[in-house]
C-alpha cells in the first residue's frame, strides 16, 4: 500500500473538515485507491488551544515552515487563506519537490501563473480544486473532462451569498437591504458583506476559471466588476415580466484570440439553465466546441464540501505516487493573450429610468439612442402621476456606445434618474 | 513530446467525430498536455467505402484484430458498440498490455466487472467516459471528483429521447404517441423506439454508474425497469397541480450496505434541480457524504459530444504515458454487495384511478389502503358524470405494500381502471 504523508497548513473550518473526512472515509479511500492518506503534520497558530478535533501527539505545530521542510511530509495542503505567508510557503514546498494542494482563492487569483510556473519547473503537481466553488469539481471539469475542447465560454454563479439575496428579492419582492440582513441572520453573509455583494469573491474565482479555460493569465484585477447593491425589487419584477431572472453572473469568453472577463448583475433568460439556480447554490456553465453546453451545480462553500475537494486532490496525487507519475496535469502552456477592454464587450442592455411624464420626453430619449446607433428591442412605459417609469431593452450594443448614451441621457432635464442598467445575457 | 499512437475500432458517427476532433484540436491538445495523439490504425467493416473523413494510406483496415495486435498501437479506442466482437477485442488489447477506451454502454453494462478485473490484472487503464451520457463527464465526476466521498445516491435523467417526449407532453398536453412521432421526425427518437421509451438504454447506463458509485457489480439486468408508454397528459396535469414534473428517472442508492437501482417514470418536486432539465438534455444528480448534492447537466448524446469524452480519455492516458503511470485510476476494489429487491424499495406513490361515482366507493378504496398500512397524503376527486377520477398521493410505502393494495383495488367492481401508478421522489 502506497502511503501519502500529508502536511497541512492551517486548521480552521476547512482544515478541521479535512481531518475529520480523512478519519471517517480514510479506510474506504485506501481500499478504493490503493493509497493511504496520512495526516503527518498540521501547522496552526495556537497548537496549545483546545480543538474539537484531536490529533495524535507530535502532529500539531506552530510553525508552518517546519511542516513544509519536514522530510516526512510528501505533499503540502494549504488551507490558511490569504496571500502571505501562503504564497511563500507553497513556493518553498514546490522548490523542495513536493506536490501541493491549495484551497486559496485569493492567492490563486493573484499569483496563480507564478505558482503554476514554479510547479511546472519542479515537475510537481499543483492542484486547486477547492479554490473555486467549494466541493464543485469545476477545475477538473475544465482542465481534464473538457481537455479535448476549445473552450469558448465559462459563465458561473460563483457566489452563494449574492445568489441567496437575489433569490430572496425575487421571491419576496423585498429590498436588497432586507434580503442582506436575512442572509446575515441565516449565516449566508458576513457582517461585512463587501467581498460578496460587491463581486470581489466572484471576480477572484472567475480569474482562476478563465486562466484555466483559456490558458492565459487572468488576474482578479483584470476582471471588470459590479456588485448587486443597485438591483431593486422593481428590476426583479420588470425582468420577470420580460422573461428573465436577475443573477450575479461571472462571465468569461474567448473570441478571436481575445479574452473577456466580467462580473455583474445580468438578466438571464428564464429558459437558460443558470436561471434555475436558486438560493446559496453555485453553478458553472461551460461551452466547448465539441462537448457543447454543460453545467455543474452544487453548494459552492462550507467546510465539508470544500474538504471533499481538498481530499479529492490529495487522492489524485496519491494515485500519481502509487504509479510513479509527477506533474501529470501540467500547467506549462500559459500564453499571455490580450484581454478585451470592457468598452469593447457587447450585449443587450436593460434600463430602468424615471422621467417627467409629458409629451416629447420619450422622443428626446429615443433620439439619443438612435444617434449613438443603439437600437431598441422593447419598451414599457408605466405612468405614476407626474413621473413615468420607462423600461427598455436594447439590441446588442457595445459597452462604449451604452456609456455614451447614458452620459447624454443623464444630462436631460426631464430625466429624474437612471434607476438601473443591467446587462442581458443572450442565452448562451 | 510524448506520442500516443491510437488504434480505433469502428468509424461510424462517433469514430468519424473522433477523427475530426483529433484533426481540428490535435495541435492545441499537444501544446496543452505535452502529448501528441496520433490516429495510427482504424478498423472499419468496409475500408474501400467512400467516407466524408479521409485518412492517410495504410490507416484504414478491415481487420479489428489486426489493429489490436499491431505493435505500433499503444492504446485501443473502441467505438463499434454491441457485445461481440467488442468484448473479445478489448480483452485481447488489455492482455497485450494496452490501455483501452470504450464508448460501449451495452458492453460495460453487461461485462464491465470482467473488463475492470482484466485491466486491473494487466495494470492498464480502462476508461469509459463516453459509455454514459455522451460528453457529460459523469464517470470522472463519480470516480475522481467525488473520490473522498461515500456516495449515497446517483439519480439521473439518462435518456434524451424520453426526456424530450415528456417535455413535449408537459408543454403541449399531447399524448405519448404524438410526442413520440414528433421526436422521430426531429431525429430525437429511432424508428424502433423501444430501447429508449421502455427504459433499456437508461437501465444500462444506470448499471454502469451504480457499479462505479457503489463499488459493486450492478448489471443492466439487475436494474428494475419501467418505460414511459403509460404516462398520460392527465398525469402530467395532475402532477403539475400537485407541484411535480414527470421525468424518467434512473435511481441508484446505497443504504446499510445494500444497493437499489431502478428506472421508471417519477414525480419530481418542481423545486428539485432535475425537474428543470428539459428536452433532450441529460443530467446526473449525486449525493456524497462530504460534497453534498451536486448535478451535472448537458447533452447526453451526439457524435461530437461523445467524441469529446473519448478524446478526453485518450488525453488522460497520454498524460499517464508522459509521466510513466499506468493503471492510475484502478478498478480493483469491486466487492459484490447484495442488491435490494424492488419489493423492499420504499417511496410515496401517485395513483390515478377511474371509479364509478357513487356513495361509498371512496370508503371501500380507503379501507384497503388502511388495511395494508399505506397512509394517504392527499386526494383529489374529479367527477365526470358517471365516472370520477381519483388522484391520490400516498406517504412513503414499500413497493410490496403498494402491489398488495393495487391487486385488491383492481378486483373491486366499482373500479374502472387504475390509469397509472407513478413513484414519487422525495426531493433528494
């Protein structure tokens, strides 16, 4: 029986779940794979602290560097999170010829290409399934299952908190603030929700997925990003009347050698499979030139689902060890491709405007659209006394065109407010 | 650059798509994986026949045995289908130490355990992604992505033809015969539809998935099977009123060491992710003890999607070859577990009955349910003159109990017909 001796860095929610999972399913895993996973060393900030999960003597240590350097450790699993010291520790492990597993989204979204390159040079395995989508096997899906495909698009609902909030708003017609409060009470949102609701979390995940799908470095900062704070119950209702759901989408596409990546609220046709993803569920939709359209759905967070992905990666490395393979799924072919600036991204747009309800107003607005060559697909006008709501959906237009339209409309004296502008997905 | 020299057996729809895909995406695949896939020999029934795809001289041959025996062939990809000669050819290749890839559902559903055992003995890779669900990566999902989990359930919509027909019936309120005719006209159903509509195709696929998920031999003949011919537009409508969709489900579960596997129409709660799978799409829903509930969705058939899975398997073997690994994802731990007889499978049941509309009839029916200890969850009675429709949903009951209830009800003089009995899934 091959043994894979694991050194784990960190033992918070995910690390504890990894230890528990190895304990409960370890014997079955050994039987199935012919390889035993042994938790050899675990680095924690306070080794003396009382923990729910107990470890044999000598396993816990306060020094992560010691775990990485320990010659009895074959593979390093990093579940600390954050950029440093995680980055330095992983690079150290890789240089020592150890394969590594990471659940670290921020690190991979910012320094992924550097780590991939180091692993390729050292000929070791770098696996990162747990860094995106908890237990959802999106990395293996893109990197191995779709390996025969030229991937054209990866679109995901990558943040469970915002999907929960948007589902709540759609079902109950409530405002963003109330839905957020309920998500916080139910443990689906943090006290400081900005990482989720402003799209940072989804942008980091999308950077990782785009890097893998399109074989080009895409960093979190390369991803255009808008959060869901401006989405209103009115938007939800108008969208539904028009046949759409409102979702926070993370969209990456490759076309003519250029890659675009953006996170923002989007109107998704109710017939699109992503429209049916509710509550805290995550989903990744991908389109390959051979396999066609596919989607994976599941819970994208939580200790045990994330541990499921960490341990699956450890099993993969154990299978390599048993058969003498290293660096089996390589990372050595990243080529920098130009990113498409957001201004050159095209889609239809939904707009909700409040205008003074008097003759000629609509003509002035329509004239601006016409002059900027943005054609209008549908219009609904609802009068509310002195003020009218205008809901518009355009045909496909460039972001740059739409920005010109908006800046001209916003200077009209008859315009009270452009309440919201939401991009529309064309249904895949 | 590692080269993997492929011998392909068969060149029909899938084989032609494999050749086309290797041609179009081959250079990119080599670049990404560090391994070149080279189509070395292709066995076809009529090598002299004109084909859409052309091959270099010397590649086509009429003898599959020659391809298997050719020392220049590293790996054998079988896309002939059927039991023989596919089984003998694959066993021959395995004994010669060659890894094999197969798209053969019937073969794997009947002789899978024999082939797994032979591959384990020879230490070669046997990959079968294309045998279930076309391009959907369900095998890798269950066998690798969920490797850390004890899998509790695998439920799928595994047949696109029947899902198309049921979607049509639900949307348009039409009869089975008309929906089948339309599916045939649109190329979604065969002239002889029995393999699809009677559940044989789904049962074979479920046998493969259950074998993999539960590590026990499950053969197509072990799977209890009912098709969709009896499903009526009335069932569709009553189901919807009760909050369900009607789907042909393939269900496999493991509980207390026993495995159940059955294919039949089922009422699926509209809130269950499988209820949203429409038209010719396939989906596999799985539940692991760590990862929780997950689902994969995509087109489950077609030349190019299936070729995507065949080539992904070849890439996996090429990655093994490049790094010197063989028999990496083993098959050596199948243990025979007892199968749960259908009589001992429990679920709620939906029944649609036509009875004489006169006092006391319902009491007689209810008495039988009570005497057999099957409790009733809901009842709708709709009078149509002399005859009334009774729609009932029971609480969870054993198949055996339900069969006793049915045989007693059917002997009542006031009963015109038990129009349909459909099992209800409990929402996962």
